[in-house]
C-alpha cells in the first residue's frame, strides 16, 4: 500500500491519493498496536527545547559549510530538548536544489518569507552553517520537475526540467535559513505543507554536495489561517475537497512542534505577505534512519 508522499507503485487501476491515504491510515493503526521497528525514535535530553524563532533576517553564504552550535539570545529555554520526528521525504524531492533564497521563479501566490530555525543537541543551541533544503508545491498543487501529482502520473514517473519552489540555504549564526517563497497549495490526500531537509558536513556551491542528511521534516500550518490563505486568487484554480491537518497521517506523526507561526509582514495590509517561522531540533552528528511511510 502506498502513501502519496512515498516512492509510488504504479497500478493499472487509477486510485485517488485520498483513497490511498485512508487505507494507509488504517494500516498505521494496526501496525502501531504491535510497535513499529522502522519508526525514528524521539530523544529527550536535559537541556532546552525548541521555541519559535524571533523576527529578523538571515544571511546564507556559499563555500565550505562547517556548522557549529552557538548559544544565543534567540534560544528560549523551556524544560526539555526533544528531537523533531523524522518524516517521509516523499516522491517529489530532487537532488541538486539550487543555492538561492528566492525560489518563486514564475509561481503566483501569497508571498511567504519562510524562516527555518535549526537547533541542535545536546543543548538546543542554534546550529550555524548547516544547509536547509526545501521543496513545496505551487498554488495549484504541482511540484516542479514532475508531470502532475496524481497517483497515476507519479507512478508513470514523468519528469520535466522545471525547478520552481526548490532551493537550499545555509543557516546563519542564529541557526536560521530564510527563503522567499509563496504559501503552498494542496494536492489530493495531503494537508498543506513544506518539505525540508537539514544537511551536515558538505559544501554549498551552486548546489549542496557531500555530507549527510541530519533531519527530514515537514512544516505545517494552522487550519484557520490556511483556509484564509487559500481564498487568494492564485489558489482558487484548484477546486475539490482538501485534506485537513487532523486527516493527514503524516501531520499526526509530526505533532504540534511541526507548526509554522504565520505573521503578516505588514499588519495593516496582510495581502503584502507573511513571515513563517518554523523550528526543528536535530542531532547534527547523526544520520537518522529512513522515516516510515505512514
């Protein structure tokens, strides 16, 4: 059985992403009763925990990326330091994402300044010099590089040379990588989300090379805010029933720590766009096991 965000299996009978997701959710419940040996474990240490990153801008540079943790005022210390859950990367990641902060290209949609703050074990300090690689669908639910996003089209593995809404940046001294993008749209069977990887030990030139993957995650959004964002003209081309957070098995794996905080760039005119702040906790020395499909 196949998740819409995992390596697809081609089937001669068209099946909707929604049908696949519902079937997968049932399988997850059954598997959970006996434990899941493939699940990425969550680790807690005596330190501080992730908190929302503060406003401001970040600068990402090219060249050799030797990341380090630096204790700074941007880290708010609560009770415990908890690793962010590992989530599926899905079928739409492509290697060689470009080193760029503005990933919009020609895509229409509500402006989103997406700030990813990376904190690191053992003390939840900001992780400077790590690479954050993100990819997302456009307002109509399409990923660049792929011909459509239905299960049947994904199974056919049709590709193209487009690369909009994909990019990689280094974290600054406060552990923040900033991207100029659009609020993502949706596609059948998944709630609204942005994919991301945290990469360690490599080099950022035109693209990221070498090193290892320290974390694979997804950023999610408040349902009320999502409903409002999707009333903008660019998103109205996509009709049908949208999957909500509570209906999404991957969102339920991620938990409340995977939410993005949205604030208007200009409170007097929200149409000018939003700042989205997302925080993840990683072990920069580890290469976590591949996340479960569901």
